[in-house]
């Protein structure tokens, strides 16, 4: 027994401080990062780009950050959440003042040869801030919910000023997911999203819009205080949203309208706004069951798909690894989300649980929107696929969030043997 104990003591100390880390979650994210580097290299093989090994290098850096954060206790972040919130907003203001514009958005700050995208790191800052506030007061009252929306509104507006619609949508998903987990009434969640539904229904199905408006009034009547006032308010908001949709539509530029509508029928403009989506669907379809093989995809190798190493990386996966490879990637993301739910349920207190749910909302929303965008089920919004798409700031953000969640798992209540 004594030699065995001595051997255990010679192991690195950090191994003993990671006793309850979710290693399956870690393995899945590292595996997706490795696959991402392979696919990035495949999309840029003819160009001789070095993005693929940079993706792996920053993946290794991210993994070190994850392991370091997993060893540290996450609870002190509750007291530091206002500091985190201030740093988040200051960084977003700095982008507007000294940022570099690219692809129609001023979202980057250049430091030497490295471009930092503060809006990516702001996702983690928002998760920490909202987690601390909802840990202090759950979303069971109207004032508590309004406080969360006010806190979210400041960084959200700074991001929309860049403008960065994709990150703004991710912020919305994070906020709603964490509010739901913090016991906000599901009816309130429906009421919050109802104006968007009304804006879409009024031009597509007018009768459905009227029925929807009545249903929203009924939900407000049964779930909110001052029934008559809030029920009439819900009806009025949905009526106004429906009427304003036409006005706002006319204010959009032609290219903005194309982004919102061409995913339904990209063949209307095959050489313009619909080109990227058409080529993406051709690539995924040509992969068939088993795919063409690594470095064998015609659409991928000949660069028919713009931004295929970033937002459209899933098209390369579909072409070169086929239906089977695509399903494996989707299953890996499903397992990641499942493990995040498990960690949230087993956390020792609300703050840790909310951190896990915040990351779950961020990852799940990005995966769903990115893949739907790639196959033509959603408009093109510029949201990357976590751990697979090239983007150094986005990759580090995902690993930082993973480190916080692994800390939650590592410091949950110890099990008795």
C-alpha cells in the first residue's frame, strides 16, 4: 500500500484539483476543435493559408485556460459581477471609438497582427452578470425581469451600433434562456417573443395574426397582475408590431431584404445574394452518405463557397464527410448540450447552475442558427459554429465559458464513496 500511495503523491497537484471535471464534455470540445482545424485546412488547401494551425494553437491555449479556470473556484465572480459588467461595456465602447471595420461591421480592435473581437468575450461577461443578478433575485416578479432586461440592454445596444446582428441575437438567446431557468413564467417568455411573431404573421397569414393577438391577450390575462391592463397592453403591442412591420420593411436596404428572404428561394438571385446558399446546399448534397473524402470536395477545394472556413464550415463537413459525418457532428453538439444540462442540475447553488445554462443557451442557439443558415432554413446572419469555425476570439470565448462550467462541475457537492 505504501509504494502505491507514494506513487500517487508524485502525480502533479493539478490532477487532484480536477476530480469532478466533466471529462466527456472536455473531450468533445477538444475533438471538435481538432476537426475544425482539419476542415479549415481543407477549405484553404490551394491558398496555402495558415489559419488551420492557428486554430489548433489557439485551441491549445483555450484548453489551458479551461483547465486553469476549472481549478479555480467560481463563487468569487458573484461579488465581481459589476466589475465584469463594466469591463464588458468599456471594451464595447472602445470598439466603436478605435475599432477596425471589416465585412460591414466595426467589431475588431487591432493589437499588432492580432485582431480582438470584444463582442465575443462580452457573451461570457453577460452570462456572469446575469447569473449573479438572478442568483440574488430570481425572475419570479416583473421588477426582477425588467432589471435583467435593463442590464442586458446596454451591451446589446453597443453591439448593435457596430452593427453586429448575429451577436445581438446570441445576447437575446442567453438572456431568455437564463430567465427561463431562473423561474420566469413560460407565459411571459411567449409574450416577450410575441411582437416578432406578429410582425411575421401580418403579411403571411392575416387571420393567423388576429388569432395570435387574441391568444397573447389571454396569456397576459392569466399570467400577469392587473389582468385587464396587461391584457389590453399585450393586444396593443401585437397590433402595433404588425402595423409597423410594413413600415420597417420599407426602411431596409435591398441587400438587407435579400438576406431576410432569399433563403426561402435563393434561385431568384443566383449570382448575388443567393449565390452563397446555393453553393452551400450543392456542397452538402454532393457529400451524399459517406462524403467525398478529406480534401476531395469540389465545392470546398475550388472555393465556390464564400467564408467557408468561418460561418459556412458545416458545408465543408457535409461535402467531405457526408451525411454520416454531419450526423456525428450534430450528435457531438447534442452531447455537449446534454452534459451542460446535467452540470446545471447538479450545481450546488443557483449561480453555478445559471452559468451552465448561460453557456448552454449560447452554444445551442449558435449551433441551430448556423446549421439552419448553411442548409437554407434560416437567413444568413454571420453566426459561427462553435469550436469548428475559424475565429480566434470566438474560440477562446467558448473555452473560457467551458472553463467556468467545468469549475461548477468540479466544485459541486462531493460524493461519498
